């Protein structure tokens, strides 16, 4: 059953969501071009708990999309000034939705929550980094964000060492 027939609720993640977020990030890792890199669950757990501790959203904010109380997607970002300006930019750390919910309302609802938070922080832009490889759906993801008004400003380039 798609999420169109069930309500998708997006809200600010709390520490109570930590285990579901870690599980979702493990799935994102496994589907990504980084799947061959070691998955450091202990390191991730520390980061997630610390990040969710910013309950006022001063520097980071994570939103979760839930269907029937289950986390099906997340969008996590931080806000900081550019190194050469006082202008604030909100930059995503991770935007991931379970495959069964990718064509539904979860992705646009997560994006709306991120954009609203960026405006609240008085950021001049919201930046999304698509680091999935071509084999992992980068073109599909890029189409989604372009359809929402995002413009390309370069590429993500990687050098295997």
C-alpha cells in the first residue's frame, strides 16, 4: 500500500526516533555508493544522539517522515555561514526515503519541512548534495530536486584512493 492511501506525518525528530533513524541510515548506506565502506554504528549512534540533542535547532535539524508511526524517511541538515560571508546556508547531511515511499508524498513533505526550517534560520539557500552514484539512482533524485526548483551548481566528484 503506497503512502498516498495512508497519512505521511513529518515532524522534528526526537531522541525517541534515534533507533529508527540509525536503522534508516544503515539502509541508506547499503543502497549508496558508500556501501563498500565500513558502517560505523557506534560512531553513527553518537552523532545521531548528539545531533538530536540540539532540540532548539540552532545548528542542526532532522525531520522524520512517518507512516502508521513507522519512520519511512528522513531529512537532516545543518546551518552555518559560508566561510567567506556571514550569509547562512542550510546544507543537507542526509535525505533518504525508503524505496516504497519514494514516489509518494514523503519526499516532498520532508523537503518542505527542510525549506521551512531554512527560512526560519534566515538562510539564503538550501543546498542538497546528491552523492548517490548513477547506478544508485542519482538521475532520478536530481530530477526530483530540479522539479522542486533546485539548480545545479557543479558536480559531486570522487577520487577512489
